[in-house]
């Protein structure tokens, strides 16, 4: 099965955010205003990544966002500096010229000891990864024929 997933032809999301030649076994999918990609990245430190983007009218923007997420995560997992990025556009309600905080900033508050991703800030996720934590629980509820479900994500 992994060999089949390594031959995926739609490579605009996770693979687009990786260094050329990085092996990845992944499965993509899309439906109106939703794009997703899930895969195993076989870099220096293999990991599992699932990205779902929803609410964007243009599929290309969703794929680009997934590639950008992959690029940042891959740098963090492998201890490389983040790639140069253009300044983020100001968010509605933010001061003119305001940008996102730098990825290497110090944490302003104490971290919580949790594996529940929805309870963590991005700084806590970053520091947990740097400390070697590789498992998180990410609630992904849905309705199936057998009723509601919630599945944990395990990246070990």
C-alpha cells in the first residue's frame, strides 16, 4: 500500500512543501472548498502529517497553504531554520504593519503539559516537538453510517 501511495500523481500540497526528492507516501482528496492531504514523510526524521484546508474558494490557495504548513513543519521536525517568508498580510483589526510573531520567539507564559492539540498554543506545539514529543490527540469528529466518531491522531 505504501508503494502505491508513493506514486501519487497529485503533489500540490504536502510534497510541494518538501525539499525536492523527499519521499512521501500520501493520499489527497477534495470536495467543494475543502482540500486535504495525509501522508508519511520519509525525511531524515520520518513523520505523519495530515492537512485539511477548508473555506477557500480557490483550490490552488488551499494547496499552497498546505504546502506552506508542510514547509514550516518539516523545518521544525528536522531542526532546520525556517525558509524565508514574505511578511504576512495584516489581519483585520490588527495594527497597520503588524506581522505574525517570529517562529523562534520565547514563550511568554508557562506551557501546559498536554497531548490535546486544541489546548495548545503554536508555541507549545513547537516546544513539544523540540523536546521530542511525537504524539498528539487531535479531535476529528464526523458522522458516519455507524454514528458520530472521534479519532485520535498518532504520529509515532
